[in-house]
């Protein structure tokens, strides 16, 4: 992900029912390009959604965990 300005960054992973199964608070990140790895070891195979929150920006995408 790329930040135009310095922002507090949080990533939440939810299951199909909307229950938060993972949460990462990455703190304040400077402007620029960044990457994150999601440790899915504790998750069962299936469809999940991840939401990236950075300042006023919020974006949700679907991800599939295959084991």
C-alpha cells in the first residue's frame, strides 16, 4: 500500500460472519510505499476479508486462505 501522508495504519481480517479474527496495529507510518504480511497460520481454509485503515482511508478486499 502507498500512503500520501503520514498516517496511523491498522489492518483487520474478518471471517464471513464479520467476526474479527486478526488485527494488526502498525502505528504511525510515514508517507510512501509499504507492505505487510498476514500470518494466516491460525486461520482455517476459507474466504476472509481484510480492511486496511490509514487515516481517513478505508479499503476492504477479499482474500482466500488455502491450506
